C-alpha cells in the first residue's frame, strides 16, 4: 500500500462535505485538468464579499475529491483574498513541505502528496477553481 | 522458430528493476515500451565510434554515420515492406502526422474534406483541426460504438466526392481495437481519397505489410517500438512525397541554394531539414531488425493469451472499455472501476510494482463519447508474462478493497 492514501485523506474524500450543486448560485465555474481529465465544478452564493454557501461536483481522483471536500468544510465566510491566500498556502505546502499558517484546517492531511509531484495538480485544481471564481465575483461587484 | 519469453526478457535490463519491494510489472507499453540492450549497444557504438553528421562530410566518421543512417532507413523499409526511399524519419507519430497535415495539407483547397474518427489520439485530431483553421477544409467525424470500435455504417455518407483524406488509427491506444480497413479502402477509392493510418500502437506488434493494407500514409513511433525516444517514421508512396511541398526548410533538404531560390533534395531528404536524430534512427533500425527475426505467430498467440487472462481475471466491479473478444484486438486493455478514479487505481498499483496508465490517454473526444473521465489501461508487450497479469489482477483486487465504495 502506497503512503499516499492515508486514512485522513480517504476520510476527507468520503465525507464529501458540501458535494452537489447549489440552486440559483451567484457564480459557477468548471475547470479541467488537461493532463488527466479531472473536472471540478464549483457553485457559490455570496453574502456580501464573503462566501455564504458553496457546493462542488468533482469528476476526478480521490485527492481531488478530498481537496474539494476540504473546501466545502472551510470556505464559508471567506473572502476572495482569503481564498487566494489559502490557494497559495496549499501550493507552497505541497512544494516546500513546510507547515503554512495560511492552510485551512485539515489540509495538512495532504502532506504525503508532497512526494508525488504529478499529483499536486489533483489537490490544487479545486483551489485554483475557487480562487478564479471568487476573483470573478469580486470583479462583478460595483 | 519459437518464442522463448525468458530469452526475450533477458534482453531488457530494466525488467530486473524493483519498485520498492516488488518486481517491476511494466504494463504501460502503449505509452512507451522498454529498450533492449542491443539497441542501447547500437546507439552507444555509434556515439562512441562513428559519431558525425550525415550526408555532409567525407571523412571516415562521416561516411560511417551516413552509412549507418541509411541502413536504419533500409531496416524500417523492410519492417514495413516498402522501399527505403519512401521512409521519412520524423520525431515520432505526432511529427509524422503533422508533416502530412502541413505538407499534403498545402495541396488541399477550401471546402475539401478530411474524415477523422472519435477513436483518435489527439495527435490525429489536432493537426487536422489546425489545417481546417488554416486552409478552410471541412472535418468530418466517424463515430464509435460503445465498445470502442469504429462505427463504419455511415462511411458512405461521410466520405463524399470532396473527401481528400481519411485519417484513422490502425489500432486504438485506448480500446486496443484494430481498425477494419476494407470498408475504409472501398470508400476512399470510390472518391479518390487518400488514407492515413496512425500506426503508433500497431507497429510494436510485428512487421507490417503496407502494400497489402492499401493505404497512402503510415506513421509510427520508435519509442513504442523498443527504440529510443525522439525518432519515428512516416511512409508515403514516392509520387505523393514528390508532389508534397517540404515541411521545414534548412540544411540537408536542399539540392542548390542561391540568394534568390532553392532547389529541394528528392524525397525522403526533402522532409528531413537539419541534422536528423542519427543515433536514435540507428537504434530504431536495430529494434525493427530484431523484431523481424522473431516468430510473430507465436508472439501474437502469447500476447492474446495474456489479454484473455486479463479480460477473464478482472474483478467484478471492473468494466472493460473496448472489445470483449480477441478478434481484431491488440493487448491494450482499458477499464473503468466503479467508484474509483483511474489515477487512484494506478497510484495504488504502483505500490505493487505494476506500471499502468490512467487518464484520458490523449483521447478526450473518445472519453466524452463514452461519458468517462478516463480509464486505467494495461498495455502489454512481447516481454510481459503471466506474473505481470497475476500482479495486475491481485493489485486491482486490493485497490478495490481499499478504495471501493459500495
């Protein structure tokens, strides 16, 4: 058994926190990973400049599902700046292996992914999608 | 002749490697096959004793390099049963198809039609889309059945008098299905269209008698045919190669250059601008010369027996994406495991030393057609054995037990 599929990651994926779609979202975005065909769709509803509700649909691997589930568990109440910082925190964590204060709770479970460079994008795709979705939502605001 | 698996395996040093505590079970041959020691030796011998540029110098090394490069072309010609002068060395299948799209494409007019299929690798789709956008030609698409074989029922309607080319795979890199050529030949000849076959997957499974296939272009890759990366070949009949304009300009492809104009070298050199990948070509020549000496009736029987063992042994939750029978089939087996993504399957089996490929296999239109994100794929070569199949099936059982969701 490879070390990649630690119980915490498997549990995170199986929890599928806020998996599904939102009715009448304020914004939706689908992004693909061109390398493997993984696809993430995120819906958000805004509460001012913060995420009021969020849902995700993932056609991807367990790491991608776990990452989206972690977003589902942590994203409500966050601003575009918070999301951008979190994405950068995950990216730096995967590349450097150093604990990062910007990491949302539970994301340190992805530590084993550090050694699998080809799988970093599986974790990052939901975060990249959320960052872009929030950036677009911020631009739309007057 | 006969087939001695142990003797074949002994030629491939990488097959003794271990992945962690497990022996390597290399089942990703459709992506890249391994290289036998004597191919490495041929490359090394050239680089250490005869390294020089080709078709330029008169010193001893240059003569030896030129002769070795020409011999490699002769070997590829023998493997395909065509004149060596009709073999153009390229970087691989992608390079060969792009050459045709760029060069033969220059002979096409707006409104001319090219037929491709949903079964194709991106390298036999994207160059034609680029040509469509550049030249105003029309792309038409042959559909596939649910089992990943080509649906040729509408061939007569799709191949019209404006059709100039049918570009299809000889065998699918996803489903392993071997294309039925007779209906395609009939449709093409009825309207005077050419046929291009993407032979990347078929070429590693024995010599090919191109004249009997009745096609006009054939492309394949060295790295899938037990040769180095960075080399491949395009075959086309000489009259076609002569009619086609050069793809790239530079050294070696010229006869005379003045500041006003250039006369081009005859084919195949017209299409080989610049210093070619000489050592890689020599490696490819050594590989196909070796393949020609093997007993392919015995090897094909071995490969298909293993394919049947995989098909029979896949766990219950696994659905094969490809033909269910061995008829017109290569030992390329794609499968979908309910509830588990192919990347996770491949990652877990890597822990057992089993090298698989997971994802869309550069065939996203096929995945969309089959409504799949991707598949896991086991692709066998002549050096695979029962141990590899056993490891695959046992690993899949473990992976499903670990990650499967009821």
